């Protein structure tokens, strides 16, 4: 092969000459390299790709942006992972905020050759280009290499192809065949509700990068237990989201945060399939879920000025996605806004959806069965707490010391030692007899500057593991709340006295921490005094251990079907998650009480358990 098979096209500047010289002296596969000493636009890259496509060779763009030179990615016609994907991944990189601000204010600065580009930097960049072209099919081809023009530091940022990319992406149409309809045997290699342990190093390598990852990195702290946070930068904008993970050790917490971040990415908007059904409920009622069974806002709330949702009507058109109904044993249509919680349709700004929705019931798993199991447990946990909250139902106490798993009393003791709060375990199990525990921490000494109360919940087929889950949620929540509360206690009091100011999830826990709020939640402690775990659940038909995870799922689903509820599952698995052998699912159980945030956002209308005189107090659920 000749040394000059790579064609270099560009502006004739310093980078152009250096790359031309480097490729003339080293072997390189046939490719088109476009080079500019200034900023390159998407249109510039599109033109380069079109030329490369005509030539039938890979395309490699090289350009500068302020204080950096950028190489890559290698783009092959018809192969996912192009420069547009890269741009979408980088769109909200937080560490480039200053550069973006400069570009927005003074685009002409980037249109000129970078004054920081030196001969040494150009030579280094050229060598990296030559290395990249020795094997454009290597995994590193789907990455961006950045050279700091001030420091000559080099970093490489891998990225995953974006299925929504206008050039190399393309979502299939949503269809009844896309639902997770078939349950297959999933024998367990070990006890528990996960078929395999997550590979934290692999997840971090594939998901986390400050510029190009689905999550921008992972930060760690210790808040009663190790806690990790993995913030997302959504490629199509939207509200800030992050994955949070707690665990017995840093590695477990990191994996949990990365997986929750990936779950959030899949659940905010449809990224697995293109929504194609747009209709009024009246026209599709035979194959659709009635939105009224999913819980609507109180009717008067829809008339409040600025209320962001619209009143349901049978003839009002909205978008729908396909879900699997375990009760009907067939696919059904579910309003898209119930399946994806930032799903307003840009094509029709008037399609605001009927209700506020969050990620409740969204879960990842190594298979559809595992994801559905964990999504259903989350629905059970939230349903248990909110049913008790709206009905003002006292909950029976559980003796932590009675647990065979000593993790339970040790976590309670650790929280008390760290915060000075007394921790109560409360049984919130509903008629499905899936154990649900509320962990409530109370500052009985009413110390100034200390949260009066905080709570969390957990559900699991094993009652003691339900308690562990609740405590693992409460630990980080209470520790962080206690650290932040002194500076925010006045605002907490204002929110407790005037709940109309509660608009954000953090506001609920903050208001619930104020001493003025405590009388509103004290009813939770008015049940029977502490009893041992077996005594609390005496007479109940609790889920039993199965050697096959699919049998665990069937058991829980049957409990809902037998008590008059359906269980729906929407497949949210994106191409990025499928490449990691992960499945994302949203589980919806019509009739159960959902979690909402914002004083006006509670959803209680149309839910069979929530009738009569219901509490309108803002909840303290974090």
C-alpha cells in the first residue's frame, strides 16, 4: 500500500500541512481527512462525509476550537457513530460551558485559526491522526481525541452511537410486537433478585465521560453509607437528571449510580422506538388503557393559571405507546406521557399530557424479567407509602432487633449514632402482601437546626430485605438533609406553613424536616407498638423464594391480578443499553397511588383505594 492513500483536504493552514506530511511518511488506509485550523461546523463535516461516501472511504475530521485541537471520530458510511452523534453527546458537556458562552457571544473568534496553534501542537495532532488511520475499524475509531494547545495534554473520549442521530441513527416504529410479552425461564446462579453482579469498570468505561458519556462522571461521598452520583447531560436538553446509588461499599454505589443514570436516560423520552399512534381515547378504547384509571389530578387544578397539564377528555388527541398487559395477555396502548416523563411532543406543543409523571416503575435489568421485577417492586413501595399518606393510615411498628439479618439493626444503630435521630421501621404492606417498609427518622430531642423528621421506603419479597432497602435509602437522605438543613431551615418553615411554594422534589423533604410539619406526619407512628418481623406478617401469604427469577416475577404479578389490578410493561431499551446487554422497562399498575412532586401535582382522582376524605397535606417523600 502506498503511504499517501489518505486524502487530506483543508484550508492549507498549519494543521493541514503537518497532517499531509505525517501521512506521507507513515502507512495509512484510504480515507478522507478534512482539516481546518479554525472551528468546523456540522455542515462542514456533512460535506466531508458526503465526499468520503462518494469515494467509498472513511471520513476523519480535524479542527480547532479555541484552546484545543480535535481529532475524530472516524466515520464510515452506513456505520453508526458519526460526527453528528458526537455533537449530540457533547451538546451539554458542563466543562465546556465557558467555551460555548464565548462561541455564542463572539462566533467570529472561532471562525479564525486558533492563535494558540503552534508547530509543535500541529505536529502532535498530525501524529495522532496518522495513528488513528492505521486501523479505522478499531473501537477507538468511535471516539474524539482532544489536544490541549496550551499544555499539549491529550485525552480521548469514547462515545456511543446515538439512535436519534439524523445521519446514522433511525428509530424503528413502535409496534405491538415490541412489547416485553414473553416470560422465559431465568434460573438463578445465586440467591437474590439479580442474575449477575454489575461490572463497575465496564459500566464506567462505556457510560461515563465528562464530554461524551451518557453520564458525565461519578462523584462520591459518604452519607451513612457510601453514596455515588452520576449526572446526566441529556443530548436533547431537558431538566437536570442524575443517577444516585448507595451501597455497602464504593464499588456497589458506583455501579448503582451508573445504572440509575442509564435508566433515567432511557425513560425521559422515547429513544428505543418512534411513537406512531396519535389518537383520542374514544377512537381506540378497545385496545387502550383508560387514562382515568392511572390517576388524574383533582379537577379544579386544571383551571389554575399556569397549570402545565390539560384536562382529560375522551375526544382529546394524544400520543400512545405500546405496552404489554399481563392481565389481558396482549399488547395495549398507554398514553406516552405516562411512559416517558419528559415526553412533551415538540411537533405539537399543545400535547402537554394529562398528568405529572416521574420515573416511578422504571428499572434496568439483565433481562426483561429482571427489569420488570424491580420496576414492580418500586411501584409497590411508592403505592404503599402514598396510600397510607393520603388515607392518613397509622402504620404498625417493627422491632429492628428481631431481624435475622443483622444488617437491619446495625443500619438503625449507625443512623442513630450519626444523626441522633430515632429510627422507626413501619409496616406499610398492602393487600398484595408484598412486604413494604417505611423507615422514619425522628429527632425526639427537637434540637435547633436539626431536621425534625425524614423518611424513605422499600419493598422486597423478603420483609427484612424490604427494611434494608428502606434504610439504605434513608441513610444518605437523612445524612445529606442534616448537613444542609441549618442553612435552609427558614425556607423549610416557610414551605411547611405555605405548601404552595413546594415545586421541586427536594422541597418535599425540606418541608417535612421542619418542626412545624411534624404534626402532619405523626399519624404514621400511631399504629401498634413494635413487634418482631414474623409477628407483623403473621397470617399473610408472603412471597416465597424461587430458584428462577421469572417465577419471582410471576408471583408478584399474580398478586396484583388477583386483587383487581393489571400490570403493564413498556420496553424502553435503547440501542446503547442493548449493547451493554441491559434491558430497560417501565412498569405501570393502573389504580395504584403514584409519587408526584409539587403541591398541585398530587394524583388521586379515579384510584379505587383513594376515596372519601383524603389528606391534601404535601408529602415528605424524598
